């Protein structure tokens, strides 16, 4: 049983990884605080779901643009330096949100919301720009045998922030106001900036004379080539695009549980609880060799759990299915991240990590939009069951045809192209 618990070896063996992990934890916490505060602020100012929907749209567009540019920057410049500048940009955006939320600063509804959206876009762009550098650093800070455990630790921090951040943000807003919540977000980003300032230099593996556009095209070609990376990305896309449940929570809650707000909150928390528990028990995953099969299996469990959610008649079975789905998602993300980082040469790791970030962040948003549209036509249960069945077919098709993913073994990849910077 001891071997099933999360492996803390990366935190003990690498001071650089400890700083990266702490910075990622507080950055994720700050992001969750900001999400709650921004949505509350925009709703209070406008009372319009159109404006609250604009928050997600603006954030996704800016994040995607930043990620595509940041992937090339991560392979062209010192990754630590990129992360420092982008964290500073996020901090400045958080300070701007804090100032505009001060009670004595009357900006008016439309100008105030416009300013909030500009600051949200700036924060998302900086976060996206730095994501590739952050995601590709563990492979330079850790031995390749410790890399899956390191990715599990990073994901556990995100799950913890996802579980606690919104609840803490709501309490702070209720007790002290919006400016206090944004101020705590800025303070957390100060801690994140301190951690990245203490990271060692991580220069690109070799100088390149190619233009940034040429490097971006080359990175996209690498992702699209047949192999384990394309299979891992395809598996994730089938699972997220075809069966995402979040946009259906209110409809299922109304249909099965009389629309109580308490049960709606419990649905959201159940996914995070399942993911957190899976992260704590991730030692059973990171010590395995066949990470491709683990990802495929976890993605299939995700689909089956959400099919069960769509058919569940009671609160207990609904929450159980969502917790299982959250746990399966965590296992799939850990396996996918380890495969991508182990397979990809360091010279391309930034651009491939940027693609992974876009898939992991934008895929669920598109999947939720698809689920909502289909549910509007045929109902939430049919949307979940039909999408889940199609996703299972797609995941099985990739597992059957992609030999590189199916036969992936962690021990086949050495640390040959990694540079120890510590």
C-alpha cells in the first residue's frame, strides 16, 4: 500500500523542482481566486450572463495566443527568464484588478467591465506565454525516472488549488470585499515570483538561426507526426471534446435533484475531490512502465463514469460517478504529461508543451460548449451517454492503431538530451 502513495522523491532530491512546485501551487491558487472574483465582479456590475460568458471567451483567446508564442520562446530563450517575466506580468495584472476594485474608485459599469476584461486578457496571455516554460522545466530539473512523479506532484497542487481556491475566494469576498480577494491573489503571485527568481538558469539546448515563425511551424509538424505524442493528444481530445460534464451540471441538478444550489456545489467539488485523492495515490501510476496503456485506460474510465453520471438517479450515485471521473482525469493527465516530456527532445519541448497546454486548457472549454449545445437539442443524459460512447470508440481506435502509444515503456527513454542545471 505504501507504494501507492504519491512519490515525494522529486521534492527531496531537487531544490529547483521544490521552488517550481511551490511557485506553481501558489500561482494556481491565485488563478482560482481571480476566477471567482472576476465572475462575481462582472455579474455584480452588469447582471448579464453575456458579460460573464465574455470572461471565459477573452481568457481562452488570450491564453491560446500566449501559449503559441510562448512555446517558441521556451525553445529559443532561457526558460527561467521567460517564466520570470510572465509571472511579473501576471502580478501587474492582479495589482490592476485590485486597484480597479477599490470601493472609492467609481468607473461606471461599462468602462469598469471593459477594464476588467483587458486585465483578464493580460493575465491570461502572460499565463499562457509562460506555461510552456513551466511545463518543460521538470524535465531539466529532474532525473527522467523521477519525471512522472514530478508531474503528479505538480498536478496535485493544481487539484488542491481547484478544491480550496474558489471556496476561500467566496469567503474573502463576502467578508472583506472584492479588492481584498484580488489583493490576496496579487500577494500569492509575489510568492510565485520569488520562487521563480530563485530558479537556476535553464538556457535552450542549442542556438538556432530559425525564425520564430519557422520554429512554430516545425513544432506543430512534430506534434502532428505519427507517434506516442500524437496518440496521447488524440486520446485526450476524444475524452474532453465529446464528454465534458460541467456545462450540464445545472441541467442535471434541476432534473434529478430539484435544482438545489447546495447539490450543484457538491457536483463541482466531487470532481476535485476525486482528482485530489487520485493525486495522493499517484505512486501506483508513476512507477508503472506502460504509461500509454494507463492513459488510454484512464480516459476510458472517465467516459464510463460520465455515462454513469448521465444515467444516475440519486445524489449518491451522481457524486460517486463524478469523483471517479475526477480521479480518472488526474491519472490520464499524469500519464499524458509524462509521455510528452519523456518522448520530446529538449530542443522542441517548449513548443510541444505549449500545444499540450492549449489542448488541456481549451479542449474542456470547447467540450463543455458542445455538451451544452447537444443537451439543448436532445437533453443532458443523451448528450453525456452519446458523447461518452463516441469518445470510447475514438479512444479505442487510437489504442488499437497507435503502436507507439500502446507499447510505450518509460524505461525506453533515457536522459540523453537533458541537461542538469543544478
